[in-house]
């Protein structure tokens, strides 16, 4: 049981770091979309976005998946219906993560075509997915 609790703790920490990045990155995009693409501030945003994605979001996502799969296949099992639903929402969160990466690349190349409002709306996606994931993991409704 000792290793199980360490893996579970590592999974939770990974999720917290991943969610923090997924909530902050689109907020940076809101601000970035409001400035002149050739400004010094735009260049600062490019550095911040790159570092957040590369050094926090990507490793945290990978760790969340590794520790989550370790829990499923090492301890929990794959038979529960709630777990299948949770997996679908985590997969959707991963797709969202990849969209954030593609949007960062567009900003880095000064070819963003989206408005600040688009990024404000997009910023709500991880919150909705997180609520569904937490409810499934804690309540286990089916």
C-alpha cells in the first residue's frame, strides 16, 4: 500500500501543475492577442508562453498520464465505468493541451488570427473538464 500512496500523490501533484498551466496559458494568450505583434511586450509573452508550455505544462501532462496509468493498471483496474468516462475527459484535456501548443506556435510566428475573446472562452474549457474529472474520480457515479 505504501507505493500506491506515493504514486497517487505524484499523480495529484502532476495534475495540479498541469491544470495550473492549462488555466494560465490561455490567459496569457488573451493579453498577447491584445498587443501589437511587433512590440517588445509581444516578445515577452512569447518567452513566457514557451517556457510555461515546455517546462511546466508538457512535463506535468506526461507525469499525470504516467502516474495515472500506473494507478489504473497497477492498482485500480480498468473495469469501472466511471474510469472509462474519466479517461475520455482526460483525453479531451490532452487534445485541448495540443491546441494550446499549436496556438502558441502561431503567436511565436506572429500569425495569430484569433481574438482575445476567443481565448477568454477557450480558457473555460479546462475548468469544465476538470470539474467532470474530479466528480468522476471522487463520486464514482457508475
